[in-house]
C-alpha cells in the first residue's frame, strides 16, 4: 500500500513538473517581444482598409498626434512618418515590406498589404533608464528650439529630393497666405534646382495682390535626403539698392551734360564711372573705358594718344602715380598739362568715399589764351606808359594803387610791386606831402579819389622841398578809378588852382 502511494506521488510530481515546464515554455513564447518591443507596452499598429484607418492602437494615435485616427487617409499618415521613414511609398506593394528609420536603425516599420487591407506596425528597442534620463535632460532644450522655430518671423521649410515641401514653420505658412499662395507641396519661392553639397544663397521675390513684390534672401543647406531653406526679408535692402541705382542714374545724366571730364576709380583703382566729356577730352575708346581699366592702363592710353605731356622719364613717372593718388585722396592734387596739340588741360584729384578717387579733366585752353592775351595787353600798356616822362599813378574806387609807371616809381622812390601790403591813396599822399611844401590839396585829393559821385578833372601846382615845381593832374577814369599825374611846370607863374569841390 505504501509503495502504491509513493508511486502515485511520484507520478503526480512528474506530471506537475511537466506541466510547469510546458507553462514556462508557453510563457516564453508569448511574451517574447518582436524586434525588441517593450514588455507590457501598447504596440504601434494601424489597420487600413481602402486607404482609410479602421483601427489603431493608443501608441499609434500618440505618435500621429491624434486622439482618434479613424478615417485618416494613408497619405496623411505617410506624411507624418516621412521624417523618420523617407522611403515610404505613396502606394504600398502587396505582401510584407520593411523600412528602417533614418534616425534609428534599430527602429523598423513593416507594411503588410493583403488586397484592400494594409497593416502598419512599428517595432523598436525598449527604452532604458539612461534613455529616459537623457531624454528628460534634452527635453527643455528641444522645447526652446521648437519654440524658436515656431515663433521665428523668418520662413523655414524643408524640401525632399524631389523638390516637394515636406515641412515648414508658421512663418512660411503666413507668407504663403499673405502672398496668395497655397500651402502644399509646391514651394512659392522660385528656387533653382538644388545640387551638390555646399550651402547656397538665392535672392527671390514673391508677388503680392497689390502688385508689389516681397524680396527674400534664401539660404539653402543640404539636410537628410533633401534641403533645408531659410528665408530672410530684404525689402529694405532692395529699396536702398534701388534708391542708390536711381541716384547714380541721376548723377550720370547730370554728368553727361558737364563739359568737364570725370573719371572715378574705386579702391582697387578700377574705372567705375565716367562721362561723355571724358571721351571727348581724352579721345579714349568707349569700349576701353567700359572695360573698367586700372589707373595705370588709363594713363598709358592717354600717353599713347598724346593727351598728356610726355614725361622725361616715364617709368619713374609711373612710380609717381602712387603719390598722385595719395595727393588726390587728400584733395591736394592739381596740375596743368600743356599738350603738344596746343591745348591746355587742368587735372584735379578729389577723394571719394570708401577709398575711391576721382579725377576731373577740364579744357582751360580758352582761359589760358585769354589770360595770355590780357597779360600781353597789360605788358604793352605798361611799356607804353613807361615811355611817358610824367609820373602816373592810378587808384581804384577803393583808393588802392593799381597801376604806376617807371617815372612815378623813380620820382617818389616807391615800388608797389615789391610792397608787402597794398598802397592806398592815404599812404601815397603822405609820401607826396613829405616831399612837397605845405599845400591844401591833400585832403581834397583823398576825398576826390574815394568819392562815388560824378567828378571832373582838375589840376594844382605843387612845390617840392628841393624848389622844383610840379603840376598835379587829377582825372577820373573808368570803373570809378582816378589817375594822378605829375608833370614838370611849363611856366614859373603858378596858375589858378581849380578846386574839385567847385567842379563837383
């Protein structure tokens, strides 16, 4: 009997052991996560029928950002997942297809299509404590970055390798709405096809409903399998450039009518601006000036055209051009060129902003000719009046001695040309008074020279301290000037003095 009990207990224990082993084996099979799914976590799974969501797990709704995904189209779900699975097809193929995440190669997405039914599942490794800690540590930083992107006034958007917009920030959407463009895959900014791996910059504009245009500087940088674009408004810059262009055009039109040649060289000593008068004065071809020659080449061509005086040593003169530019930048360069053709040019250097320098070329041949002719006439008049025996002095309407002959300078021991200051009628009458016997005419003579009313000629006899007798002739001349002439007395008896006051 005891043996039977022992046998029964052994059989029962063996059965229990077999049952326990079977149960453990079944539990291991049931709870083994597929591709690392977290034990007890809700699986990420979505079921489609006719491209519409008919069922989804809570985890799937969470990653889609929806409380209930029923009725959502396959295209919307695909757009939501493209940033991690950019190879998801627009039309899934029959059977099971696997796709790995661009951000995490241990995360896999499977699409299983059977007829009109499509099952989407996402498998990933379980999150560990260090992953949670690292996520929490970066969460605040990521929130700041997200807030910066969302509140940025500049449009930011991402395009895939096909050129479709797959993501954008609110500023991009606002620009699209303000300019009357639809927010979709098509980008309203007309950008050139993106190629290569270098960062690119483009200036584009968007038309507005009121006929104006908004200008943007778009910086494009490769990102993943597409491009990330950043736009910055440059309306103020474009307006400033337009105003500057209009100002330059206005100046160009103004310079076009100037008879003075203008040549402006930038800080690199390249010709950036010239007017038609420069072409006429230098005889340089327009195509040569339009090619922006440098300063040395400009003067070399002028020398070849014989439009500048031939220097004694041209090589050393080329070296002196540096000093010429320095003098022009300091506004102290001015030269007169006498050309072999007989023309005379005045060359002036002027500083310009940002290190530029301008040269003004003016034809002063007529002025030089007139000045030479006037000087010749003066020399002729001086030589003629120097032949007179009488001493002659001419005073301006302001009483300044402007003209005298050699007889005057010899008689009164006076040289106006070598005097430091101007000689006035007051200075002259003092000298005359010192050399003559007392006479009442000096004050009247000063008053006569400085008066502005109509005057008549008069004479008076004077006696020098040496006993010699002179006759003073006072006569009005043009422009309110007065001529005073001293001559030797022809007779010993003094004539009656004619007072200027009586003739006035």
